[in-house]
């Protein structure tokens, strides 16, 4: 599965912590605060979301793009400390 993570952080401590976390999970930085992986699986993403949630505050915004996921594009967004999921069906 292809996974991209786009980040908008409220402070430098969160930038350092989350970028290190994403590298630990096998993501590569492809642009400024955009990371990608082709090796992520569902179990890793669940753990990653929990780790991200612990390392952010309500001012951070994180978007995770997953494709294919049940033949759809899934966009998970962490905003105001709440995860929301959007499924886009072909």
C-alpha cells in the first residue's frame, strides 16, 4: 500500500519528534514535511496514528493518504486532536 503523510506543525519540538517517528516507521522525506512509504501495512498505521497522537497538540494537523485501501483512497486527518477519515471511491 502507498502511504503519504503531510504535516503542519505548531512548533519545532513536534516537527523533530514526528519526523523522527516517521523515519522509524520506514517513511522517507520527499518534500518539506511530506513523507512517503510503499511498505506500510494496516498494523503499522494503527500504531503510527497512536504515536502521532501522543506527540502532537490541538494546533498540529496531520494528513495520512492511503491507496489502495479496500479499492479506495482513504484520507485520515488529525485536527484538533481528533482523527477523521474520508473514503473516496472510484
